């Protein structure tokens, strides 16, 4: 079993950690001895996750954060540094997807297109920029961007989402080249169709069955299937891995 002891005492900022994949990440990092910072738009959900972690003996900090708003992100960064004294890893997990309706790209309203790109692309850019000074001072840092395996499928009827996640994977590669000299690695995780407690009205039971049937591993993907890779990328075990896109979709696609 991989030793994630190097994460003890680290501070991990996870955006959108009030539910779903982000919540699973927060709990896993806390179990590994890190302080999980739940940077979440919904303050009630953020507090609930932090309390859940602390009740289990872990360390957590809940901060209301709107990743589409630069001032909110900058405030989050200051609070984390003031209260925790360091920032080791940023997981750009927050994004718009489950609330989107499937529709041909020429029917996507412009304001919806711009909102998705603002949250899914500009948000990670602003978060990385805000937390970068703390990582540079430490000469060590990890940035993990949560993209999507749907990019590799060229999935139709979600063009704004697909475009945003393709951009995020590309950003990871470019940022990796800029930050390697600072001891900071940047990688992206491309989850497959991950089923969480978040309701997705556009996915029928029949569609879910078809998704699973595409995979080499014929069962629904859950957030826990992503946790090990996130822990690994944040740890010292992955110090020489950067600029990579790691596809975690049960074999639905092959790079």
C-alpha cells in the first residue's frame, strides 16, 4: 500500500468540496493527516463537511468561496494562510455540470456558455494565481485540476462543459512548464461518469447502463475511485510527475 504519510500536516485547498467528488477528497486528505480546506460556494454544505471531518478526528476549515469571483478567491487565500500558515495543494474541483441541460451547441444560451467557462476555466486560473505565492515561498506545491474523461469521448450536447474541461487539461500542461522550477507540479485528473449524491436529471437509468457498458470495469464509478490518485499526486511519491492527464474512467476510453 502506498504511504501517504508525507501529507501529514499539509494544507489542501479543495474547491467545491461541499458535496460529491470534492467531499470525498476532503475526507480522504483529512484521514491522511492533512488539513482539508473546504472552499465551497454553499456555506452550509461547507460547514457540514468540515464538521463531519472534525467529528472523525480530522482537521478541516470551511470557507465560503465563489470561484467565479476574484475577490472571494483572494479572501479565501488570505484566510487559509492566516489560519493555517501554509498551502501545499490546490485541487480545482468546483465546476458547473450537473445542472446543465443537454442541448445542441447552437441552442446553448450565450450567458450559460459564459457562466460555465467563468466557473470551470477562469475559476481554476484565479485559484492557482491566488495560492501560487504561498507555494513559491515553500518551493513546493501541487496543483491538481479535475477535468473530465468526456473530453476524450467528444461527448455531444455539452459543448460548453467539454470545451471548459479540455481547456483545463491544456492549462495543466502549460502551467507545469512554468512552475516546475519552483518545485510545483501541475496535473489533471479526467474522471469518467462519476455517480454521486448530486442529482442529475439528464441521466436516465438506461443512459447510466450504457455508460457502464462502455467501461472495461463494468460497474458505476464513484468518488472513492478517484481518491487514491489525488492522494498520490499530492504526495512526495509524485514529485517527478507533472504536466500529465490521468484518465480514470474504468477503461471507457484509452489514451
